[in-house]
C-alpha cells in the first residue's frame, strides 16, 4: 500500500489548468496533490491542445511537483470525441477477433476511415449485449500527446472530460433525478445518472444561462449539483464539492474546490 502510485487527473482548457492527485489507502482515498494555474484563452483551438511557451512552462513546473512514478488520466474535450453503440455478435468473441470486429464496424459507424482513428470500446453497464465504441482522430490525439511529452508529462489514459462527472456521481451517490453540471468558459458539461448516454457538452453560446440549459437538455431533473471554474453559484443548485469523494485530507485545501471537479473525477477513474 505504501508504494501505490499516485492517481492524477489533469484538466486543461482555455483559461486554466487544474490537476489533482490521490492515493488509495486502507481507509479510502487520500488527497496527495492539487494545483491550479491560469492559461491563455487560446490554449485549445476547437478542442486541440496548442503548444506555446506559456503552456510548456506551466506543465514543466507542474511535472517537477510529481513523484517519479504516477498514473495520469487527461481529460479530452467532448467535441473531439465520437461515440456510437454497437451490438455484439451472437457468438462470443475474444481478442484479437473482437478488435477486428470493432475495426470493421467502425467503417460504417464513423464518417472517417478507421485507419485515421484511435478506437476504444467498453460494454454499456446496463446493456451487456452492446458496446460503446469511442473514436478520436489519431492526429488530434498525437498533437495532445506531443505537447505533453515536450514538457515531460506522460499520460496513461485519455478520457472524455464529462466522464469525470460520471465517476463523481458513482462515488457521491446523489438522489435519483439529480444532474451534475460543470461550467467551463466555453462549454457546459453534465451527467445525468441512469441514462445510456447521459452526458455531453455544448457551447456556452448555445445556452449560457443555466436555466435555459436545464429546460433544453434535462427539463425533468429534480435537482442540480453544480461546479464551475469561477466559483459562481446560481440559484437553486447544490454546490458540487469533489473533495467529498475523498476520505483523507489535510490543509491546505483548495479555496474553490468546485474548479477541481473534472480533475478529481479523472484521478478517481478505475483502471480498465
């Protein structure tokens, strides 16, 4: 237990970087590290990470704070990711045959050639006969990897940013009908437990007001748990404090814990 790696979540978007590290202990999750730093507003362009002296300087300084060995999960903006359901064949398949089946199906599932995509797949928790197939353009993923590698940062996993809210919901167990919402400078992310594809993002320009977003995207929500980068708190919401998912902490703690919602959920992602 004493030598277990830190699990770190890294959330990079226009305006800021948030990182949070945890370590599993006998009595639960221990907070080992958190860090926040402002970033230029053009750090991401259409979701693609842009290399710049400012970003590389921030990432290099942050890497020096980490232990030599760690497990890093980096959040990807939803607009970079395509997801489609795929029914499993009647006969049971194992690797590498299952991988070949997925690759062949990708030709009709996605508008791009499979050779230009990085594919991932996992079963739906409530529909074991179906897979959720995820695709990202390979050149976009390589751009993210190259920028991080230039600063000496080595991700083990790339995950959809909204999936961080899914992980928090699994640990915090909100009442049925509760929707978790996170506000980014240019996007909303949300997660509604119990649905097959429960979370996605949309540009703030499409619904900058939370009340309008609620009417359009989840009108039957009984309650909202809300977090944001700025610490704002609209009326009739419950603040989403990701640190409530942890059991062991000691000061100093973040003054605005809600800005670490995505980083915390990414850090708590279980291994595949």
